C-alpha cells in the first residue's frame, strides 16, 4: 500500500481539490450524471448516514452530503484529506485520514450506506477482502455497500484498445508501477461478498456515464 500512498500524496500536490483525482477533466454535466447515478444505486435518503471510503479529495463526497444526514469521507492520503478539508461547506460533512483496511478501529459510528467509488482497482485480492470486511463491520443491519466504477477484467483490452495504450501498459508492467491497478472479475467480487455473508449484485453502467465501456458497479446488501 506504501506505493499507492506515495502516489496519491504526489497526485494531491498537483491536482485541484475541485477536480476528480486520477482522471482527466470531467465536465459538470458528467459529474452530475455520476452524482445522480450513485444516489440512485444507494437509494440515499435525508436520514441516511453515509461513509465514503477512499474518498480522495472529497469531490464526490461533498456532492453527496446534501442528500444525507451525515457523511464521513475516509482516505489514507494525508494530502488528499487536507485538500478535502479545505472545502467543507456543510456541517454534516467530515473527513478523516485512515487506511481502508483499518476502518473499524477509527470509527465508532454505524452507517446506513457505504460507498467506495473508483478506487477498488487499487486494492489486490487480499486487501479487497480486508476492506469489504471492514466496511461490513461498520454497516447497519439492512444497509447497502456500493463498490462503483470497477475496471472489468473481461474488458481489459477494450480499455487498452490502441498501440500506444498497450505500449504504456507493458511499460508500467515492466516497471511494476501500474497506473490503472487491478481489473476485477465478477467471480472474484462475488467470492468476497459471499465470504462476508453479503448479497452481491453485478450492475452494468448506464452508457451515458463517461467510462461505462469498460467499468461496472457492484452492490452488497446486508440481509
């Protein structure tokens, strides 16, 4: 995890808190689509408590706060959390610095909904299992976990669809410095849900979302 922590701290020093980290500029209309997409899948309500895991600079977290009673964003990058804390506009929003594999030791609050968006790719299988276990420990009975924007292993070459992209991938592979992280299979995530006694559901993304051609979403529901 130290590689990614150093990586994200470096990204934070070059990225505006008003831009989504690790992505090129996304228009306001696209951000609104993402916001509405997450709200719909999590079925957010005004009395919900929401935990945003691996929240980065809090760009999405801040947008979701207006829908909930309380929202907490968590990230292990000191610089990204500092960036997020610069733009707290609502009293029901807070950010804390913590590793996603140790959430339960830092939070004594249970949540109705838990989000991990555009970050599961930076976890390997062992880390992914730990993070889901930690999220479940903080989930209220009947709560919902949304792991969103996951690169699909079946669509690996859909993303790396040109000579330049493939050359870039193999260079990263040789240097052992992956920019995209892990492409997950549905079978792998199904197994993690089952290990935690959660009901899992694969969801294809709406085609109007900016990266739907190679990503999917996954809901985990506490029975």
